[in-house]
C-alpha cells in the first residue's frame, strides 16, 4: 500500500520534471503560448469573483469571531494580527487551493481523460506535436499562475472586507488597510507565494497524471476524477502544513 | 526520400512470428491479411506508437525502436500517420484540426487556417470546415484525418487501415490524395484487409503470410 503511494508520488514528480523540462524547448512556441493564456483565463481569471467572495466572507467571519471572543481593549491589535498572519500565511493559500481543485482539477482530468480515451493524445504524437508541451505545460502554467494570482485576490478581498466589517460593526473603528500593510512582513508574503506555487504544481501534477491514466477506458473518467480530487486535496493540504511547520 | 526497413520484427500478436519487409523510397506498399487486427500492430510499431521488443524498424535513418521521445517527434515531422478511427480532436473544427500541425511548426494562425481550408477543399470537405469533428460522419472524419496527416507534406505515410469507415466516394478521394502525395515522391505503407482497395492505392500488395517467419 505504502509502496503504491510512493510510486504514485514519484510518478507525479516525474511528470512535473518532464513538464518543466518541456518549458525549456521552443517548438510550437506560438500555439503553446496561446494554450497557456487560455488556461490562465480558465484557472485564474474566471475564478476571481468566487475567490474574492470567499476571501471577503472568511475575513468577516474572522473579524466577528475575534471581536466576540476577546476583551474589547485587545480587539483591534488581535484583528490586525489575525488578518495578516493567519489569513495571508494560512487561509488564503489553503482556501484558494481548494477552489482551484474543485474548479480546475476536475476539468483537467475530464478533458485529458476524454482526449486519451479517444486516441487524441496519440494522434497528437503522430503529428509531431509534443503532448507534454502542448497539453501539460499550459495546464501546469495556468494552475500555478492561477493559484498565485487567486491567493493575491483572496488576500485583497479579505483585507477590504475585514477592515469594512471591523469599522461597520464598531469593533475596531480605527482599523485601516494601512495598519494591515504595516503588520504584513516580507516573510508572510514569501510564505503565501511559496505555498501557492507548491499547491498549484501539486494540483496540476495530480490532475494531469490522473487524466492521462484514463487510457482507452471511458468508465475510468469518473473514477479518476474522484481520485484526483481526493489526492489533490490531501497532497496539497499536507504540503501546505509542512511549509507552515517549516516556517514557524 | 525515405525508405522503410522492417527487419525480423517480432510480433506477440502473431504468436511471436517475425516479419521482414522493405519499402523502397517513393514506393507504395500494402500489407494485407484477412484479419485487420493482425496487420494494424505492424503499422503502429512503424509509427513508434507501440514498443518494439525484438527486431528493428527503420524509417530513413531513424531506428524507431531505439529512438527517444524527441527523436521520434522530429521523425514524425516527416512521417504522416492515419489511424483506424482518424483520431481527430473531437471538440475542434475540421479546419482547426488540419491547421494545428501547421501552427505548431510556426505558421501564423491566419495562414494556417487558409491553408487548412484549401487542403480540406481538395478533399471535398470545404462545407464541413467549420463543423466540430465529433458532429460529422465517421467517413468525413477519416477523410479529414488523411488531409491532416498530409498537411505537412510528409515524406512517408503510414496508414493503419486504409479502407476503414470509407464508402466508395471516400475511397476515390483517398486514392486521389495518395496520388498527389506520391507524385511528390513520398513512401507509403498501409495495412488493410481489403485487397481490392489496396491494389488501387499502391504499387505492391504483400500478403502478410508471405513475409512472416514462424516463431
């Protein structure tokens, strides 16, 4: 069981290395660039409203809970710390990763699965088109860029909504975005970016691997999709927690 | 001009029998058998799609069985391939299907699109150019697959099953496409269970049993 898991993790790592290696080549540059742009729009841009909404809701909840649990004298300082430390370093990358998994991971598995089952990937090879470069590289790029950008959107929306909630509810009337910016250290930003890069890469690797594993059996598509969702969630959560522990 | 040299290729599908066949540069050969499933694996190995355990397949200077992924990719820029079902990208229009290999080679989008439409028109598919592949009849898909495989003007064409999905009209179109291809000196190796069509499309029809060496 452990050996099977280990082998799968090695397969994900191999696929990732192959894809990053394909980024160094130049064949099909224009058409690959167009594919990358398309994937960034799908994985990143299209998810902006949902991520912004989630960021705002999470921040409002955090402000309300902090204000309810703490004595009123300490509330503004704690809210600043919670919003910068907990939200930027922990919640933003994690919640964004979950949204990316739900939206893009399943879509990639289904798309690659159908292409695999219909021999389209093999046809691509016969045309001298490298499937790693044409199919996987855009998906990896889109997922990684999307994850980083959406984490930023999440933080931005959460800051605005958090400050608005604190001011409107009267729990920290003097709180402003400038206060939050002062509390936000470079290490917080670095940790959030590192987590986003790792989560984006992991989710892309799992989605692409499971999609390509469908082979010619269409009935594998729902199974592989479910497996990809579960594995992407588990692997990305574990990786993010490891980064948290390593950077405390 | 590229030749194909199959030397003692061992085929598990044929109980481990070995096959040897030479196709000269510019020659068109049909490998025929009553059972299509016995000849298709040979073409797949020539195209580098299935592994070669024993024996050798050489196209031009490339040893297909020993070539790495990138060598095969480079070889395929000069080797067209038509699979049984065609393998078109189902969710893409015929024009985009044909234009993709051209665009991948660096042709500008508008130019590739115009060229793709021109090639589709030569096969009588101009009115279907903007339809998604999944929405058209399998015969038209197969014809479009021929057009796509020939778009890069390959030096070699490999065809898994020339007659599959084709009605008499489609067969005439394929014959015409191959005639144009061969006028440029291309080498053709196809597998088929339809000897009549094979005779029309090629110079030489080879019975599978005549080139097999029992295990």
